[in-house]
C-alpha cells in the first residue's frame, strides 16, 4: 500500500489478507538463570542457594572451602549444590516459540509435491497429475508446512546470542480475506546445485465455479448473509448507498438520483451479484503455462527448462465465452477442458459477481 494510506488499483484488485502462525523449535543450553528458577520451583534443598538472585552461582564458586573455614558438612553441601546447578545449566533442552502475524498478499505461491517420473517406451516422461485442492492444503488453516532452513550465518549468530540452534521451523497459513481477482503461482522451478529443475506435474483445476469458501476464515466467522427483499425495501437511502458502496458499487450509489432508482439497483444487486460475492466462488479468466521440449527428460540429455521452454497464455473472451491460446503472434481457439490439464505456471481467477462491481 501507499504510505499515504491510499491503495493503488493493483492493491484493490489483487490484494488479500493472510494470518501466519510460525512455530520455531530450538535446541539450546538451559543456562544458569533457568537452572536456579527450576530448583526454586521444585522446592529442592538447593533452592536455598539464593532468593531470586542469579549472582549466587558465582558466589558459591567464591566460597572459602579451606580447612577450618567451615565445617566439612557445609563444604560438602555447597559442593553438591554447585554440581547440581552446573548439571542443570549445561543440560540441552528443546524450546518452542510460537508467533502469529497478519500480512497482505498479491499472489499465493503453491508448492507442487514431488512425484516420481516414469519413462515410456520411447524414453520420454510420463507426467504425473495432482488436483489443485491437494496443492491448496498449504492454506487450509490447519496444516503446518516446513519453512526453508535459515542460512548458516544466521544460525551461528543466534547460537552466539544464546538463542540456541534452530531445529525446525514450520508455518501455518489461514486466509482471512480473498481479493476479487486471485493470482495463484505454481512453484515449478528450483535450483539444484548448478542446474535449474522443473517439476512437470500437471495440476488439475476447475475452470468455473472454483469454491474457496472452505479456505477462508474471516474475522468473527461467516456472519454475512444476503438481505431479503423486504429488508432491502425497509432500508433508508443512506443504508441503500452503504450496501452498494461496501461491495464496490460506489458509481451506482452516487449516480442514482431518486430513491426508487437506488432501491431498484440494490434489489438487482442483492438478487444477482451479492450471493456470488459472499460465496468465495471463482472463475478462471487467464492461465499462463510453461512447456518444455519433448527431448527434455530423455536419456543422455540435459537442458535448462527456463532457456529451452516456452510460455503460452490462455484468455477468455467475455462476450462469447470462447477461450483462446496465445503464443507470440499466434492466436488459436481452444477448449476449456484442455486448459485445466496444462502445465500451468500462473492462474488468475475472478470472483463470481466481481465483474459487475468494477
């Protein structure tokens, strides 16, 4: 967003909100202060070492244990206390830290699961398939996914700061709001040493009526309901305008002169567009695919998919509903059934009813 508080047309069109819960597991040394607290809470005899004073450990080491300075029983008791504290302080423990943050997004990146590739009789690859709903589990609000390991330098720095060594880091995503136009990025490429590899798994997805309501967790739950015709008729002029403005129809609200005209616009909007807007259902409007040459994957060949591959784009003509495939200057008609099983790289979905609100 702009620092001045206003959002650009890009943000208004493509921006959504997501809540991220991050759980970091660290392996660390317990430390002297935690060891003292542990003894105090446990009610051990060693708890009398101090009264919430962490400097007592050093004081124990400074005790005069020479013959005649104290009786042997006291000397032995102090020695045992030091050993207990040192043992507890040096013990390795596992600690979990959970943080919850909310962030905005312009696109959602989906990780395609790695699947084994099989060869056909000619040595080519048999491409596996995966439904989009399986790939979307990352955003189901329940599942945790592994986060990439931190750099060695960061881990070393954290260890030096006595925060311990990170053992694992996992994150859960919970979508709070979805934009009217949703961009899904299928992460196909990764660097493996000196080479770039592509995951060719075909992600199958619906072209129409893609229901995402089970992936959205709005604040306060789903309490939004479509008002009835009687409820709309009972609204004041101010309430009618607010209803339209809240769902992006400010132009209609401001251009209506008479209340009867405004009321009719609201009745039409509530009966046609609003149910779709509240249902979180989407239709595909554009699809970008990445294709690799047929030779890639055959024995004895090594290619960079980003250099050897090519991109194609599928777009729908709204007026006729016809889908077209475009590559460079070549434009051909295509069928939606073929789009849903292509090697998609970027998907753009439009919320049902959103077109009438823009």
